[in-house]
């Protein structure tokens, strides 16, 4: 994890981690097998999650960091949004547990995935449990000083974002069996699957911190396009990233036949000979090293790398323009600018 990120957001990372540990710890362990999985996923010490705290072992937590930093930029504090920040991180991790099952991933954050250790059925149940815990956390917004009306709207927005995320995942799965996906379809999908939770993080952080509709609206635009840039850059790293930095093969996305943006762009912009060959390759059950090399050659031929970078830059610029339009100037806004830059320049 970037030293800059840790140093800049250390207070928030510790506060978020502590809040998640305390929230998880307060529940009765009626089914220890379930809680063992939750604690293991977050690298907490069972049965006391408050033991051996380390805020850096459970992921970057970009979504709750975004939410709390937006709140700070508007009103100087973040405590009033913390129940929603905890809820968002729990729900995000519910999607990760289920994603690991769908992708048959053996590791996450350097540790064995839950489904590998406990089986698919238990892992599905654990993911469902995290979703339920997320709902319970967001229902605590009023006790953090928010009005009942705002607490209800924020909770509704979060749950709607969850529905969008699930729909995005459904589209992504359906794309696996299709060879005619357009770049526009793909961008719609990532706006739901990846972008919506980042967007709602910013929306809730702003909504619970001000009644100024212009500030809220501009922050929502910032979050939406930052989410798109985030996923598009992930697509870039999945093909052209440094394997020693990203911790996985740079050909993995091609080998797994993922329909990321560069691939959909190649399918729609290749010439007829290249397109026919892509269809033949992607119709196979598994891809050989030679197949992967052919795909990369087509990507180079249609300049998919530069096109992907262009979209990242365009989304980033739109996000930054929206952040400028918010009209605030303080250290927290500066941190948001640097965080956005980190998101689209990270190497992992």
C-alpha cells in the first residue's frame, strides 16, 4: 500500500478499522463457524476483534475513506457518517467473498479465500451475513446525530447502490458467454458493478454533511466518474500491469477470458481477419500461451492500450472538474484530489 496513502489517511484508516472491529465485536456468536469466517476474512483475531489491531491488513478501504473525507471537507468532522462508512465497507466485502467464489480465486489480500477454507456454501452464507451486518450498521445513523429523515435517505441510497452493484455483476457474468459486447455496454456495466459503490460513498458523505444541493450534486458527479476511472484503470493493469507489482500474472485477464474494456474495444475495432481469430480464441475452453500472444497482438494493432488510457484520463478530468465545481478549498479537498490521482496512477 502506498506510503502516501497511509500517511495522509492514517487517522481515518485507524478510525474506520476501529469502528468495524467494535461493530463486529458487539454481536453474539450464536454460530461460531460463521464468525470464524468473518474474522478470518478481515484478518481479525477470534473471538475478540479488537485484539492485535492493524488497519492495513483488510484492504485499502477507499470507499469509507472517500465518504469520511468528503464529510470532513464540508463540515470538518466525519463521526456522523461513520455508521454508513462501516456499512459500505461491510457490504463491499460481501461482494468480494461472493466474487471470489464466482471467479474461483484462491487468495485475497495474501490469504486463502473463505470458500477455499470453508466451502462454497459456507462462504455464500458469510457473504450474506456481511450484507445483513451492513444494513444493521447503516440503521445506526440517527444515533450518530443525523436526522431520521436524512438517515432514512442515506440508508435507502446505500441499498439502491447495492442493487445496482448486483445487477452490474449479473451483466458481467452474462458477458462471459457473449462475443458481441460493445464498449458502451461494458461501460454501462462497470458504472453499476464498480462505479456505484464509489459514487454512493461520495453521495452519502456529502448528503449527511450539508443541505446545499449544488455541493451534493457536484460531489456525486465526482464520485461517479472517479468510479469509472477506477475500473478502467483496473482493466489497464489487468493486461499491461507489472506482474511483480500487481501480484498476479499480467496475462491473467486474457487467460480468464475477461471481457474488460480493452478486449471489447478490440472485438469491435479489429479488422475482419483479426475479429474472426478473436472469436476462435475466445470460443475455446482454455487459452494457450500462443493464444494470449495473439490477443495481445490484436490489442496492439487496434491501439487498445492508448484508447483505455484516454478513457481513464477523460473520466478523471470530468471528476476533477466536478470537484472544482464543489467550490470548497481546504486540506480535505486537496486530499481528495491526491486520492483521485492515486486511484488512476496506482500500479496495483
